[in-house]
C-alpha cells in the first residue's frame, strides 16, 4: 500500500512509480528501499544526516551490550598477545571528506 508524500521540492515525487516509501509490516512504520538523505540530495549510505540529530530514545548497535548474551571475562594475557599482532595505523582525512563532514582537524 503506497503512502502519499508531499515534498517541499515541487515535482520531486511527480511519478507515482518513483515513490518507494511503503507501509511497514509492523504497525506505525514505513519502509523505503534505497538511500535516504536529510539536508543532502546525494546520500552515499543507507541514511545520511547532514546536521545535528536529536534522539529521544535508544540507539542500538551490534556492539551494544543490550544486544548480547553470554558475556564473560577473557584471558588478558592472550588478548594482549593478539593486540601486539594487530596492524596499527595513523591517517589523515581526505580534504573533500573533511569539508563535507565539518571536520577541521584532519
């Protein structure tokens, strides 16, 4: 079932087949199959927000302890040995990336 959207950019959703927003399978959700940009017309990831974002709830990430179970201590000496085998690097951001992301110290 399609959802009618009104864009601030006239003509942005003129072609009904171009509107990829759909009702989600879970109540009170919508789905969009593609990239979404907020304050950008060229998102290069699933969601790109250019500006501040305010979150009034939780942000879950696979690294979040709330998403894990069977958490247990490990052998510290073994882990330190593994760390010494890691490749550590330093880097500078490319100027074009830094300027778009608002990074001053590259």
